[in-house]
C-alpha cells in the first residue's frame, strides 16, 4: 500500500513538472539598437516552433512562449540575437549592427539601408572633419575625399566647382551629378552655396546605376545626397563657431623686376621680327614715349611701378561665423542656425559675402505620424573686379603729371586702377529652399511619405563700363546693363516603404511618384551713348533712347516620374535589389517623352557563410554586382520646336528690329567673331542613355580596423545629345540630334584603417585611388556629321571648344577612338640650329630659320603642313589619389590630407614670353634646343612643345586642434584649432597651378592661395 502511494506522488510531481515546462508565459519587452533608438518591425521567433511576432512603432513586443524557451530577434543589418527566457516575463533587447563599422545608415534615395546591406556602390563622407575648412559650398571640401569623385575648383570668391562622378558621360548634355538635400532633389552639383557645411551631418555619394537609378534621368551622372544634422531627444545644445582666414600666394609672381633686361629682350624680339624697336628714347606710333636702354640703366627714367602691389591685396581676409541651436523632446525637435560668410578676393575690391539661416523642425503628431519642415534662406553679394592687368609694363606710372590715369595710347583698356575705380560689376542673389513632409507609419512594416519641395532663386546683375578706360564703354560712349533672373523649382513626391522580416527572409519595397516643375524668367536692359556718366547704370535714362536694348526669356519644363525599388535578403547572406523608374520629360517630343530606366544588383555576404567564419579572418567579405540604365535630359528645352530669333541692325539712319526663323546658338573663330545659327526643330530628339555595370567587393578585417572597398565599372552612353554640323546650303550651322557613343571604364580602391588606439591615442588613415578612362566610340557618319578625317591615320574627328588666337586653330578634338578633348597639333624635335637643318626638316621661309621650332614632318612628304598634325596630348588624368591621416592624443587632434592628380596633360599658353623663360631664348651665343628665339610677329603652330605634364600632389589640408571640456562651466566644450589649406603643391608644371578645366587649357592667372584659418568652437 505504501509503495503504491509513493508511485502516485512521484507521478504527480513529474506531471506538474512537465506541465510547467510547457506552460505558456506572456513575454513583453523592447528592442533597440546600441544608441538606444528603438527598432520597429524586428522579427521575433520562438526557437523550435512556428510562433512569431514583431515589434511595434515604439520597438515594443509581446509574445507567448514557454518559460524555458529561446527567442530569436532578427532585423536586416543587425546580428541575430538568441536570448533564453529563463522564466522572465520582461526582456529589453539590444541589437548590434552586423559589424561595428557597418552599423551606420546610408541614404540611398527615398529610403535608407544599413551599410552592411548595400548592394550598390555608395561612399559616405562624415563632414565633422570638414567643418574646419572654410568654404562657400560643400562640393569644394569634398575634393579628393571619395573614390571616383572629381572636383575642380576655382580661386575666385564665391566661385562654383566642376563635379564629375566616374568621368563625363555626355558631350553636350549635363555631366554634373544630382544634389539631393534632405530628400529634395535640388539640381546639378557645383554651386550649393545655400547650405553651410557646418549644418551637414554626412554626404552619401551614389556612383553606380543601381544606387542612383531610383532618381532616373536626374541621377544619370550619379547622386550626391546631403543629410543635415538632427537634434537629439532631451537635449538642448548651442554652438558658436568662428573662423578667421588669412590668405597669401603660395609661390612668387612671374613678373618683370628688371626693366633693363625687359627692354633689351623686347628690342631684340622686334628687331628679329623686322620691326622698329620700342626702347630707343622716342615716341611710338601711338604717341607713347618709351625710354632708351641707357635711360633705364642710368636711372634717369623715374618710373617703376609694381603693378601687383597696386592690383592685389596684401593678405585677403575671410570670415565665417555660425551660430546654431538645436533641441529635442519626446515629441518635437528643431535645428536653427545662422551663418555669415565673407571672402575677399586677391584683387582689390573683389569679393563675395553671404548670410542666411537654416531652420528644421520635426514633430511627432502621433506615435505613428510625423511632420517635418525645413526652410533655408541665403542672401549673397558678389563684387567682381578680377582679371586686372597686374602684368602691366612696370616702366609706366599709375598717374601722369596732371594727376590723371597714365594712358598707354588713346585706346588703353588695361589700366587696373582706372578700371577698379570706374567700372561696376555687382551681382546680388537671394535663394530660398523650403520643404514640408508628412510621414505616416501605417503599420510597423509600412511607412507612407509625402513631400512638397520648393526652391526659389533670383539675381540682379548691375554693370557699367565708362566711356574711357574700357573697350565696351569706349565703343559705345558708356555702356550700362541691368540683368535680372528668377527661377522657381517645385517638386512633389509621394512614396511608400514596406519592410517585412519573417524567418530568413527580409523584404523592402519602395514605390511612388514624383512631379517636378521648373520655371525661369530673365530680362536684360542695355543703355549706351550716355550724356552723363555720373550715376552709371543707376540712371539708364541718360543713355541714347534710340540705342536702348531690351531682352527677355522664359524657360518652363516638367518632369513626371514613377519609382519602384525592391530589396530582398535571404538568411542575411544573399541580397538583391531591383529598381525601376519611368520618366516623362517635356524637353522631348510626344513620341519620345517617356523612357523607362531599370537596374538590378546582387550581393553576397560571404562572411556569414560557415566556411568563411571558420577562417576567423573576415569581419566582412561582401561581393557586389550591378547593372542598370539611366537617361540624360540635361539640355535646354524647346529643341524639338522651331525657334525664332530677333536681330537689330542699322539701316538708313535708324535701328530696325527683325524677327524670323533661326537664332544665334554660339560663336566660333578668333575671339568668337563668327556667329553660329540654329533653330531647326528635331521632333525625334530623345533621351541620351547610359548603361553601367559595376563589380565590387567590400572587405573588413582585424576586428573592422582595416576596411577595403574595390569597384570596377563600365559605362556606355548611347544616343549622345549633341549638335550636328550642317552644310552651308541649309542656311543653318547646328541642329540638336541623338548621335554618337561614349564609354567610361575604371576602377576605384578605398583603404580605411585604424592604425592604433588606446586610452590616450588614436591614429587613423585612409587612401583613396580612382582611375577612369573615357573613349569616344562614335560621332555619326562623316557625311551627316561633317566630320574631318586625319589624312595619316583615317581618324574621324570634329573640333571642340574655341580656336585659340595665339595658334589660330582649335587645340581640342572629339575624335573617334580617343579620349574626350585630346590635343591635336604638330610634333616638334627641338629648335632649328642652322638654315640647312630647317630645310632638311621640310620647313621653308621664316620657319626654316635658326631659332625656330623644328616641326616634324609626320607623313614624310618633305613638307610640314596641316597634314602633319596628330594627337599630341590628353587632358584627362590617368588616375587620382589622396591620403588622409588623423591623429588624436587626449584633447589634441591633428589631421593631414594629401590630394593628387596624375598623368594629365596641360596646354600651357604661357610657356613662352614670360619673365622666367624669355631670357633662356635661342641666340647664336646660346644655341639651346629648349626655347626658340625672340621674334615678334611669329606665327606659332600649336605643337607638343606647349603641352606639359600637369601631374601634381598637393598638401591640401592640415589641421591642429585642442578641445577642452570644462568641469564647472557654462560650456560643454571649447575647441581651438588652426587649419592650413592649399599649403604646397609638388609639380613639374612651370605655371602657377596645374589644376585646370576639363579642356586642359592653362591661361595663367595667378598663384594658388594658401589659406590659414584660426577657429574657435564653443558648445553650450
């Protein structure tokens, strides 16, 4: 009996234990990332069962599970967490990013993804390190920071930049990437002055077709996405930043400092050219007295003017003052910043200034409904007084004996002081960028966004050219102009993002539409023959009413688009992205207005494979492949319509206006003397399309201390939008067509490493390398496009750009089988030493004389003529590279940035007749093979002698700073720093600066400015 009772008790205990093990508990909790931000849509699975749940809008969850269950938490871009319940009813889970260096979010257009889940080619720049560099636009500080991104800058105050991503894909259409500011597609990169760099959190550069395809035709040249800073919840912060900049030339000016040598060489050149020498102590044909060599040697000639001291500022100053406040609560956050920026040009009275504010507000109306608003206002002023003749002859004074400006003849248009004091050229601008957005988290997996964006810009340009001292004013007895421009851009976007994770599957779908309307209006007033010039163009009525000119124009375009993107990931190993966008543009005829641009990308996270994990080497090993097609509509509108023009001409004592088919579309010839006529409609004009493939690999090793990104790409652009040359019998010179093909191929490497880190020290370094090669595949047929044919090679080509007066020919070509804008001219083989040597070389006349360039007879016919021209240079760089190192020791920080461009050829228009090289000329006593003799009136052929190696490495930026965090103070932190920009350039190029435009032509200018900035940041 006792034994039976014992068995019954044991059975009950076992039954209760089993029931307890499988009893269901309600487990509640919250899921957040490492920063404390809750994550909606996290997939939760009970291991060994089919039970699942997901977090809500606030990252909260609730699930029934056994007391001894194991819960699996998974979300795209984060490591899967498995947590044992162990009888608990509440769990607070923290998900960690797949890899520490991959946890950041990358904006990819109409959405964002974790860096670990990228399938396209995207580079991110955190702008914290760039805030120390004063700049009027963000594009300038991006130079050298991203592989494949080429930025060419100018030194003029308030100047724009030329920006290219993976080379230029168009010959006449836009090549600039699209700039997107907080979701607002603003337009072409290169002139984003409205946004202060200190307001920017980061910049994401979308480079391949898969990444940029969501922007369709607007992203044909890549996309630069700018994200501004957001306030943190529960915190108010005030930041005051002050930057004071001092500038100076980083090399000496190439000017005449020895008037005797200058005069001697001038006389030598004129005598060799069969002309009367100037420096003989007599007046020339214009009535200007030139002292003799003896007067200059003895010092009896009293004048010697350093015109650079007259035209240049000793130390141009710059200022950048920023005040910002940001604050956030559980419901509302805002950012407000004000900025005043000023920059003095190196020329006197030349400068740029701007002031404005940036306001961003975010408010959570409900837990799942958010309103965003932003407003940027910027007002700028540009006083243009550049290009003054600092090279003016130093033997002439500023003023004559009567106190008037000293004139070199009656038609002297280069007196820098007279021009500075009497000429007017001022531009005032206003820019407004406003955006409002609604975000509705309908369910944890689905978010709907609707945005309205508006951009307004206006400018007023005032110019006056006095009747004396300026060419335009002299010819017109005073000339005044007022030019107005106004542009408005409206963009409406509505799209939805759906993200769902279940089991091993992650889906992300984006779909929506966009509408864009752009309208610009311009007008111009001109007045001439002023009876009184006292008020300049402030009194246009003082001009001759019969000569007044009025012009105006209007441009209106529309772009309508539908967008779609799907992201899919399986087991956090295999990823796929499919993107499609349909664009309809008003710039094309009704038969070609719409085009569809698809793209696709695949990615394999090899580091999540078990056999890779066992190697214990890779923190990340990801392979990427993508292919996509994008379109380009970056031309002026109305090319599909017949265009009319207006012309004024003087007839029988009065001015007559005529209107008719055709209008001036450009100029050509010496100084643009020949007008080119267009206006023939082409109703069949269509989209220029670029197909791009990209293959990449992302590697992270040594606990993410070393990160490597490699990409190879191949871009092929067809149906190039370009102007075809017409036969003279048509009555027109140009017509817009789709004709030609262009390729860009290259690869990019980025190395980013943490060299050393401990409690006090941290040393990081990065290397960026990119190589791009472009080639023109087709330009249409010889018959239709009017192409020229090289007689020696059969190469088909057309001229590009304008003819240069000093050579009387076009230096640049667009040639089939060659890179864009190659140089075309003669080859040289030193300098002719004897007359017989010149004759034997196929030269005749003056060209055969000793001291002349020894041009090469390429085709060997015994005569040097136009048939002996060939390709003599390539202005496109072979590759670009940069190196950046940052070092921190306790409160001290130091950064060092090198930027280099290699293998580019530069046409140096100043390679001769400069004070540094004319003394090296050929003479009987100095039979050099490097420089020709001095001979005024020489007709110079464009040859490889003028083409120089423009490779350079620039110490672009050095920063030394100290940050103090007072314990008992109103300040959270105080930072002092010194920034040096454009410190020194290593180059073999003899000119001031080898960084030139895409045509590779160097015009001289002045040395590059080194800028020294003292900065102070106060954080409250």
